[in-house]
C-alpha cells in the first residue's frame, strides 16, 4: 500500500550528482513522494571539475529545461575542443589527438553544480548523516513496503529504493548479494592530484595563449605513465590542473586519499618536458593523491524487485572518457520517464526491469570503451605510447556523445509496457 496520502514513497540513497539530479526530476510528480538520504553530515562534492558532454546536457534538458540551466548557473565553461599533446618520448610536443567540434562539453566546478541541483529541493526532503545499512521488508508481504535502516538507529518506510550511493555504497550489496564477485570496488591503478588556481595566476604561470576568452579549450599532455590536464571553471575565473599517474602500489579498500610529497610528484614525472612538469606541479597546496575506483566486474543486473541502482553504484567507470556523471544524469532521465508512468507499487518492478534493460548495455559498453581509451592513453599493453594509435581515439567518444535521448526514453517506456 502507498502512504496514507496515496503517494508512492521513493527513497533515494546518496546525495551526489546522481541522487540530486534524480531528486529534481521526481519532485515534479504529484503521485510521488521522494526523499533523499545522504550518509555524510552534509551534501558535498570533492572540489574539482567535471565535464558534462552534450549527451549529459541533453539529458538534463529532457528532465527539465531549468535543470539544464544549472550548468550555466554553476559557472560552466563551454570547451571548444580538447587538445592532448605528447609530453615524453620521441614525439614530444606532437598533437596526440583533439576532440573538437561535435562535443562542446561544458566543464563545471562539481561543488557549484551540486549546489545548483540541491537548491530546488525542499530542505524537509533532504536528510544528512543517514547511512543506509540495511533494506528489509517492512511487513510479512513480499510486495509490501521496505524499511530502510540507518546507522544512527533510525529507519524509514519506502515503496521503492533507488541506490545512488556511489562505488562504496550499500545498495549494490542488497541487489547483488553480499558475496557477489561484482560487488567489490577495485583500485584503478591510478592516483590523481588536483589544484585550483585563479585565472590571472594561471595565465602568468602557463601562458596566456591557453586561455583565450570566448574560445576555451581543454589542454592535456600525456607521457609514459600519466597525464596532465587543465580546465577552465567558474565562468572563467578559475583553472583546474590535474596530474594523474599510474602506480604499482596497492591501495586498501577504504583508502581513497594519500599524502603526496613534492619529491614523489617530481620523480613520477621525471623525463617529461619541463613545461608539462611545471603544469602539473604548480600551486598544489594540498599535495594529496586521490585513488580512482571502479568495480572488479560488471553487475549482471541493476535492479532487484523495487530496488534499483544508478550512477557509480551501478556502473563506476574509469575517468578516461569523462562520462560517469553524464551516465548518472542519463540514468536519472530514464528513471524520471519510467517513474512518471508508475501509479501503483506493483508497476515499480516493471519500471526497474525496463531501466535495467536499456541502461545496462549502454553504461557497460562505456565502461569497456573507457578502459580501452585508458590503456591507449597510458601505453599499456601496446609497447608504450604510440602517437598514431592515439590519433585514432576521437571516434570512440562518438557513440557516447551523440545518443538521441528522446529515442532512449521511448525505448525504456516501450520496454516497460512490454513487461507490465
Ligand atoms: C578523476 C575523475 C574524473 C572524472 N571526470 C568526469 C568527467 O569529466 N565527466 C563525467 O561525466 N564524469 C567524470 N567522472 C565520474 C563522475 O565523477 C562520477 O561518475 C559521478 O560523480 C558519480 O556520481 P554519483 O552520485 O553516482 O556517486 P557519488 O558522487 O560517489 O555519490 C554517492 C553519494 O552517496 C553517499 N553514500 C554512500 N554510501 C551511502 C549509504 N550507505 N547511505 C547513504 N548515502 C551513502 C556518498 O556519501 C555520496 O555522497 C570522473 C571521475 C573521476 C574519479
């Protein structure tokens, strides 16, 4: 039975970009009562850039035109291209590849985007310090509501549960079972270190020619074992520099951050061109290395009954094609359309099955493609960096960026109708 007011209670677990986007989508439905539960004491994002390519922008617009505007309100900068050059080896200085024209990605400060997404959500529906530890049936009926248990001893009754709780979350465990091999996060074998610097200082340190007003480009350098990249953020006020390196060190499952000393940073990039080293090392006050995590193997399903997972909880991927957040937004777009059609609890299972049918193949294709791009970018498995092979990379982004979102939604709705 739905709640006493007849609305379906939808619990969204996790308040990152995935959960916050979905929450915005579901608020428009008078037959749904969504609530969002975040384990941390506040809704927050690690302060750095995220690129939202045209597929993600189109998905936001499908959810609601004003949601697409969140990117601009958060100071997103349109990137006219992404130029990557060689920073070590015989081809130093050569253009490795260039993602131009078609993509028009917007790069935005994560925290600013999350704040924009959280802004329209009534405070009464946002719950912090609520770490979900168990999802149980609330009564004897297998088709009845769920009781969510939180670490602080409290609980919540829901008709549907959506796990947007990231790669280290709980909902994947509930869906796949505690011993499933696709459960464990895997250290990606890379760390990255980021710094945010004011535009004027970036121009001084890196060169004015990288930051042409009205024609912003993302610039990257790749060399053996890693890359550097810089993006413009905050409406052109800030530049983010990222240094990313492969490592053979093992990182523990709960370890996502390590201290990094300047010596280590320098030795990791020794042999790179002086300018590239400079780009990676400037103004790095924190000197932290952040681990990149994904899953050991793909999930065989994203749904179990009236519980479903989205975003990194379902398909954490390597960052090489900059697509994880875009896919989380597409997940929200499809769940939005499906839940808009659900009027009673018994339709929820069909909606989530349809979601799994359309979202799993696409996201798992991107997981594989992103992995392949990463291998090429790092010269792994191919006898080192090969500038000719790198020049072949741009087409690998096409299927990600050019999806027709209206057709994708249509496919999901048809799948649901064929299941019901
Ligand atoms: C280096 C790097 C660069 C990237 N660049 C890009 C890019 O340019 N473009 C792009 O599209 N993507 C990019 N990504 C991927 C993107 O950042 C992620 O896919 C996206 O942020 C995932 O969002 P999410 O909301 O699914 O997960 P998360 O951001 O991990 O949010 C999950 C939330 O759930 C909470 N939570 C966890 N467990 C529980 C629990 N038990 N109960 C309640 N709450 C819980 C967490 O505290 C967290 O707030 C990049 C990733 C990396 C690592």
